[in-house]
C-alpha cells in the first residue's frame, strides 16, 4: 500500500509547437488537499486531464501512479478510484437532477435500491432535493456545480479532481463549495484542486504548487510560500507630527511617509520582532495611534513567482490595470472535453 | 463482472439515457417523420396517376410500388436525427465524465445505435401504417416473408445508424451534423424508390442500381409483394454488413481519439 494518492514524475505535454507542461512533478499524500495554482493558460487543466485519463501524457513523461495504479498500463483501475468535476459542468442537461444521479448509480453498477438511496442522500446533502425533479438545464450555476460534484461522489471515489470548482460562482456558493470540499477530506478522500484564486488555495489546501508556463514555480504549504517573499512589515500611524518625528528617530530602520505620518518597519511579523518595536517606542515614551502588522499574502507570492512585476502594480494602481493585464499571455482557456 | 456483462450493462444504461432523451424531446423525431409521410401523400394523391401509368398501372398499383421505398427512406430520415443527437451529445461535458469512469468505452455509442434502431423501427411502423391506411396491401407475404422483411429493416437501420454516428462525431455542431447526414435522405430519390431503374437515363442506371438503397428496396418489394428479388437480396445484405463494419470502425476510432 502506498501512502501517496498521486505520484506523477516529469509530466510533459505539448500540442504541436506549444509546450503546455514542461516537466512537472506532483506528489499528493492520501487524505490531503493539494492545490495547483496558476494563471489562465498555465497548464492546470491539462494536468488534470492527464491525471484523470482524459488525455495521454506527452513523450518524456515518467511514471504516473494514481491510487497506486499505473496510469499507462492500468487506466481502468485508475478510473475506478477517481472522480472528476471539471471546469465546465459535466451533467446531462436534458434530464433531471435525480435522473443524472441514477444514471451515475447505474454506471457504478449499484443495485436499484442502493442507487436510489445514494442518489437521495447526495441530493439532500447538496441541498438539491427540491430541484431533483427539474431538468438540469434549468439549474443555476451554483446548483449545476453542486449536482456535478454530487454525481462525482456517487462512486465514492478515493481521489477527487476538482478543476476550478468555484470559477463563476457567487461568494455564497463559493463558501458553500469550500465547506463541501473540506468535508470530503474529513470523510477520508484526497482532493486535487486547481484554482486561479489565491484565497481558495490558502483556505483549503494542505500543500500548494504554483504552476506557471508549464513548470512548477514553487511548492509548499501556504505559510512556506509566504515566507519565500519579503514584504512583511509593521506599520505605525500617528496624528501628532511631533510624535511621528520622534518615533522616526527611535526606530532607525523605519521608512517614513511624511504625508500620512506613517512609519514602516520591515518585519516577519513574529512576536519577538513586534515586542522589540513596542519596547523601543515605550522607552522613548511615544504612543502610536494605529499599529498594523502586514504579512505577505499569497497574492504577493503569486505575482512574484509568476514573474510579472507589472501585475503587482495592477493590484494597487487601478489606472495601470489594463496595461498590466496585457502582459499576461492571453491564452485561450482549455476546456475539459 | 466479466467484460461481456459489463458491456451489456453499461450499454443498456446508455440506451435508457438515449430513450429518455427521445421521450423527453420528441419534436426532432416527429419532424423527421414528416418528410417520408409528405412524400408518400404527394406522390400518391398528386402525382399518383402519372406515376402509376409510368409503371403500367394506376394509382393503386403505384401505392404498392412506392411504399417499400418510402419505408427505407424513413430509416434514412430517422438517422439524420441520430447524427444530430450524437453531435449534440459530444459537446456536452457529460461525455468527458463518462471517459473518466470505469465503464465500457463503446457503451456510449452502442446506446446511441440501439436507441436509434428502435426509433427507426417505430418510425417505419408509423409510415407503414399510413401506407396501409391509404390502401397498401402486401400480396402473398407469409410469416417468413414478414420476418425477413423485419430483419432487413433492422439490418439496414443498423448500417445507416453507424454511418450517421460517425457523421455526428466528425461534425463540430448540430447544423453541420444535419448537413453532413442529408445525403442519407437524398439517396433514396436516386434509387428505385419512386421510379423503376429502367425508366432512368442509361448512363445513370448503374449508379441507381448499385447504390445501397435500391437493392434493399427491391428486396423489400420482393418480400412484401412477391416481385423478383434475384441478386438484390445478397447485394442488400452485403451493403448492410459493409456499411455497418465501416461505420462501426470509423465511429469507434473517432470516439476513442476524441480526447484532446
């Protein structure tokens, strides 16, 4: 028994001249959430398509094992242990939600009774019981996504691939989906999640890999990734210009903003660093009106790693947003087909 | 579960899915039924006398002549719907889901084919009933002939359906699928369905005589009306088997290479 749910070595894939994946290694321990984070066109969907047997890996790809089964020699065993919810809804729009669920039950070879029970339970769990008898084509985006995931769970898969599960959902549906994803792991499943939302990876994932231009730019926990990036600081704001000036003298390493009467002191945000700053202020008898600790968030990490300096500006300066976006390669989004 | 049992079980699940679609959205099937019924009424009641004298009889004789041809044309018309629904299906995300599941690969297509053959049988029954209502009578067909006629219709429907499935798979959308499958409705016009081969220009006769519809039509006429079948029986079976094999290998190779 392997304790790795997914072990992929050196994933390669090209379409014609275009290299989509250029030597990607992925390891996901059982029972964890792994997030593949990257901008549009980074190769996230292609990675999911290969790992879920939809697309064959390109030449040069090493061994790929999913749930302990070899992807190349035993794709049916791989399929039996995975569930996939793609970026575009994989429901049959012509039939009702319940019929979609029963279709899945039949394809997983459940008995009629088991099938009905599983369908009813999952529909209830995903809050779709009232809509069960309506055609899936009439469902809202959030409902369709829930039905999609409910269908994926009929076979009780041990490894679940979620390709941008919350793209296009409103904030409430997104939080619902996050809650559902957390529950999946509580129930013992392994989740492989792709997203372009940093907050989503930060909220959910045990480990995050940042994919950019077909390569892993960095990998680690959210905390580890944040530590890769400088930029943490303590910010002190004053209303009294005299207090501001004397604080600037007491804290030599601070950089000042005379207009805002604010000081910035570089800091990793640890308790010790914070106390040293407060001690120095105390001994000089200065009281700041406002103190904030800024730690780098995943946004900082993401933009630093995906090597797009302009994009960082775009977050703070809206006027430059159009220019900044133009530097991001405008690649068509791949769809799971 | 053995491979065969798996195949049968998954294919019947897919068949149920397709029948559900057909039952929920019957308009396409009904629209496709209109063409052969309109043609039947047009040729019998409007052109009937002229066409009848062309085959050395009257309108009544012409009803006998045209009904077998239109029954096979009905199949050609029904499978246009198959091409459209296969093409529609392939644009749905659910097909990608099926590909990631441990099910029998071909079951999606087999479900379409069996569903479409059943639909063809139903449509042929409806058109046949209209034929009987306006005066078609089979002369001297016994149980054996009726069984053989039924077998021929099923075989012919299977052959055309596999071709239509292939057309649906290579078409990027429903409109293209409908256009690509149109020859299956037009081909009967160039067969012995409406006028006998010997009434056509000499240079055209070989084309009309050996295209798939004519041997099947002549065989059906022979079975239902007791006319000479000759080599048409074997030719019809050969066409059906040939087209089925061709359509099957074309469709499955297209379907399996679909993932991009």
